[in-house]
C-alpha cells in the first residue's frame, strides 16, 4: 500500500477501495489507513492540491468541474478549498479564453450569437462559471 500511495497522490477513498479490493476489511483496514496517514503516504490536502493543479493545467477543467470531482471522491471541504486555491485567477481567465478561442476556431459559424452560445455551453461543461464564460466570449467575439 505504501508503494501504491507513493506512486501517485491518492485520496482516502481510493486507498480504502484498494484495500477492499485486496481483501482487507474491518479493523485491519482502518489500522492500515491510519498508518499510511501517520507516515504521510496518504495526505488528502496534498491530493486535492495536486488534483486541482493537474486537471486545471493539463485538461483545462474549470473550478466547478474540479469541485464536483473532488466531492465525488469524498474529499473534505477544507481540502477542496485548499486545492482550488492552487488555481491563479489570472491564469484561470487566460485558460478560459484559450478554451473559448479554440472552440471558435474549430467551429466557424455564420450566426455569431449561436456560436457564442455554444462556446459558452462548451466552457460550462468543462467546469467554468457561466458568467465568466459569457463575459470572455463577448470579448472574443463582440457583436
């Protein structure tokens, strides 16, 4: 389990599922998890920070999608806030602009309003906030 946790940051839920998969249950499972936490092999705050950084920079996900994914992994609110704090506001807006710009380039359309609306929907699906996406889309493709 130490090797499993050292290979890549894991949340507590992933480690628990792995132990169950290996046939470890009950008190032994809890004991192993406690030891992994004590030895700093499992650190949920570190996991949330690296998850948020990675998904934002590599997959260009927005805060809403990262938040949703961390909640699905049962990460605590404190750790989620710590993870989201890793995202720089200026870099976030630049990435949103890049996502929208890429969409505009790949989907040329005569109706500017429809194109802008579809681009904003695309950004929202990636986890960016609606008001930020709409604001950025209007700057990229003004009337």
